[in-house]
C-alpha cells in the first residue's frame, strides 16, 4: 500500500469513527469511489483492501456506539443472513473458504452498516445527497479519460493507465475494474437522484449529471440498458396500482415469446447493442450453458465452468466469463444461494409496495421517493443479467437493498407507535423538505 493510500485510509477511518451517524457513510463511499482495489494489506491468504478495512472500522464504530438497527431485524435482514449462512455452508463441498468469507464479509458488512447508519427517510435522503457529491469527481475523471485516454486512478494500481478502446471510443472505468461496472454504478444511482429532485434539486442535478456522464463515458451497452430499465420503472409510477397485473403479464409474455421464437426468449439479450461491439450473445449463451450444466452446480456450486463456453478467460484456467450476478451466485453456492438472493430482491420490492400502502393516503411525496428506491433496485436487477459485481461496485447494490430495509422498518415503527397511541418523540431535522440556507450540506 502506497503512502498516499495509507493517508487516505487513515483520514477516512478517523472520519468514520468521529463523524455524526448520518455523515458516517461518506468515508465508505469515498473508499469505494476514490481508491482502487490495487491498494490492500495482505495477511497470509487474506487480502484487506481499503474498502474492507473501512468496513471493519465501521463495524467497530457501530458496536462501540451501540448504533443498533431500528426495530431490530426485519424479514429482509433475515434473508441476507440466510444467504450468508448458505454461502458459508457451500464451502464444505466445492468452494474456497477464504474467497467465500471475503464475499460474505463484503456483502453483510455494507448491508448492515448502511442499515445501522441510515435509520429513517431523513437519513436516506442525506445519504443520497452525499452520493451525488461523491460521484461528481468520479464522473469528471471519467470524462478526462475520454479526452486524454489516460486513467488517473492508475497510480493506485489494479486499473490500467491506458484506457481501453472500442472502435474509435475510449471506455472509461475510473477506479472500477471494468467500464461496464463504472457505467452500471451511474445507471443504478440515476433513479435515486431523481428521487430527490423535487426537494433537493441542486444535489439532484449534480448527481444526475454525474450518473449520465459515467454511463456515457463507459461506452457500454449494459449501463444504457440499466438506465432505460430504471426510467421504465419510474414511469410505471402512474400505473402503480396495476403492478400485480403487470407482473403476471410479464410472465405470460415471456412464455409466449418462448413459444413463438426459435431460440429461448432470453436470446433477445443477444440483439441488444447500443454502443457497437456488444457481447450480448455471450450473455445469452452463458444462461443457456448454465441451464445445460445445471446438474454440475445446483447443490453447492462448482469449481469448474471452463467447458461451459468455447472460450475461457485469461485470469482463470478453471472458469469461463461469468457475466451474470445470478449465475455467479449459482456457481459459488448453488441454486439455493441464487434463490436466496432473488428472494432478497423480491422482499425489497415487496417492502416498497407495503410502504406505499402505509402512506398512500397521507404523503404522496414520500411514496414517490420510495418508488424511486424500488426503481433503482429494478435497474440493479436488470444489470445483474449482464454483469456481476466483482469490485467495489457491490457497495451500491447492497446499499440500495439496505436503504429499502431501513425505510420499511422506520415506517413500521411509526405505524406501530401510532396504532398504540404512543407519544412521538421529537423528530430529527427533516431533510425531506425543499432546500433552504439552513439545510444545506
């Protein structure tokens, strides 16, 4: 680890310990966006990257300050714990224990830290304002990559100095390990910025500009599809009362496509090419290969997938390129791990629906905000069909799940208190109001 990286780590660790609770996520986001995975401390088989070390500091903070989860564990929390338990259990059969422990640590670390630090809607809005500001410098650096062909984050290792080209365009990646992941972060955060547009337009404008710049400069089809998915979900707000019927229609439509198409309906992915040179065919073929080789991985995963595809990858002699978050979980933990992750997504969407029913008659603005959280998660769910989060970008996926869990727990607590006629304690500063000089960050 370089001296600059050590200084960065120390400053952010101190900030994570000392900052007020609602500001505490800032060092975590800074660690994800301003430092590459090339900076780490290696102890035997364990690799502690900057973000992993910051997660450890965050755990120490919440334990020392007793910053417990509001309302205790909810259903989504238990689902994440069940996911982690099965991920650990699967190592008894095929997977590398150390590697699996790292995945579990990353996932539960960011999920439960955000759950503990962001306890209600005010905290979540504050987190999104911070996210907008943190992403802005990343977007500027990615624009610089487009203009110069050089990645400034290369000084920290793990990312190349020379930017990858596709055709006549550079594919910017910033601090992330692939342009698609950099663009996906921007695409997934875009609905969140729209969520604070009416109440905090200045932050929303900064965040939207940053997200769009990250998507465009990544020059990748996947992030553009995720943007369209997020916008599509936002538009569905007008027909939110018909979501059940729309889900049924989507399933029926998929079955109909399978009946009329020569290839499986998921091969529609192969036809998506918004930037030129897209590898959509690989992603569709990967799904087919996973289905064909189901018996090899269904129970607890598999250590070998190289024979699934006609070509492999340079970084592993045992695997093909697993560009799918769902299949990736199947490979490392079997069908149960994949199903538990999908169940966590389903429960988060269900929580958004429950929140809307709780507040349908009293606060439409907050309902719209909750819908944007679900729209962002829908964009993440679509992204999972074309990429898996193998670098620090995983933070933004589990951050999205965590804030939905916190929003639901907060609403449940308020509903329970109201139903019992409890006296409401003094509320914190309400950040879900339009910007004013007294409420600026």
